């Protein structure tokens, strides 16, 4: 069973006050006018709300150029590609220099929080894999697989979130590559590979699963540093195919 107390489904770090800093305070009024009752926040730029027609939703706000770029990318991807492994986008709006996207709220907790109290079952791992496969079949990689971008709902069902870093397979790397450096390689992969490959996501998933079943396999170091220093992973009890993926992912390509 998953103990979730929406809307603060991120556990103890959930705050009861939404960010009151400008420009978000102006936006709050605007969002309320659009029929949303703000209930709280997961992060300063990720609010949860209720809407009469949509029910519980998550509102992602973007105020900087980079945030907007990522949010637009996420919205565009979600508009074009639907699957039961992720939620569709409900609305995309902008007002007074802030963009926001509305998504259905997934009833669950992210894998990072989930793994603090629960073991990762094979069923859950398979569910995450099916989500990634579905995404890859659309010709994209997620680009930012890490414990906070996978949601776990009842009966060990996984949903992927945060599509701001998706990249097209067989297309050159975009100028800006998103991702968490502790879960994905950057300089190395960009210098050596012309195109993003699905191995990038599988490697990030291997680091994610290892982190969620014990500790970060490279002691919390960034993957680029790991490769540079030739560090070896601390193997946890992840399935052996993921141990292989971890090892091959840090091989320097010459
Ligand atoms: N659709 C959703 N349903 C439920 N919780 C969500 C949803 N989207 C995001 N969250 C929560 O907010 C956190 C951050 O969301 P994310 O989209 O990854 O934002 P960021 O771009 O800041 O990484 C997630 O780890 C999750 O706890
Ligand atoms: Mg995220």
C-alpha cells in the first residue's frame, strides 16, 4: 500500500504555503480566476490545485527563459504523444511573463520517496520499463530519468513525468540538454555521440534503481566525474541486466 496524503504527496517536504514571491503571486490570482483552487505546492514552481472539471491537478510554472523552453517542450510532447504511462496536458497558458501548464495529478508518490519505505518489486520495475519502451517507440528518449521523475501509484504502477528534457532519437542533440548530472552523462556523451540514444535512458534508469534499492552506485558523484576518474559502481541488488548497463555506461569511448 502506498501511504499518500495528496496534495502533499512528496512527504515531509511538502509545504502548506504556496510561493508568495513575485511574479508567482500575481499569477496565483490569475490562476484562481481561471477556476483553480490552489491547495499547496510540491516545489515553489509546482503547485497542486483543484478544478471543478479536471479534479486534482498539478500546475507547473515557468518564469525564466530556460524554464519556459522546457515547459513548452513538455507541453508540446504531451500534446502530440499520449500513453497510459504518462498523463496528458490539460492546459497551457501564459500571463505577465509566466507560463504555466496544467496536468492531472497522479495519485501516488515519486520513486525517491516511495523507495524510502518500500522495496522495489519486479512488477514496479517492469512497469517503469514499459513506460520507457512506449516513449522510445514514439522515437524519443526521456532524457531526465531519476527518482523524482517516476511516480508510483497503487499496485506498483509507474508513470513517467517531467518531459521537459525529451530528445528525438536520430536527431542531433539540442543546444540545451536537460537532466540530472548524477544520473546522466553530459560532456562525454555529447562529445562522442552525435545523436541521443535509448542507452542514455536505460543507464539513468540503472543509476535510479540502484539508488532506490541501496545508495547511489557512484557515491553521489556526477557521472562525468565518475567516467573521468574511472570509478567503479558499488553494485546493489538490482537485476543483473542493470548491473551490466551500469558497467557499460561508464566505459570511456575512444
Ligand atoms: N502530474 C503529477 N502528479 C503528481 N505529482 C506530480 C506531478 N507532476 C509533478 N509532481 C510532483 O512534483 C515533483 C516535481 O515535478 P517535475 O515535473 O519533475 O518538476 P521539475 O521540472 O521541477 O523536476 C515530482 O517529483 C512529483 O513529486
Ligand atoms: Mg523533475
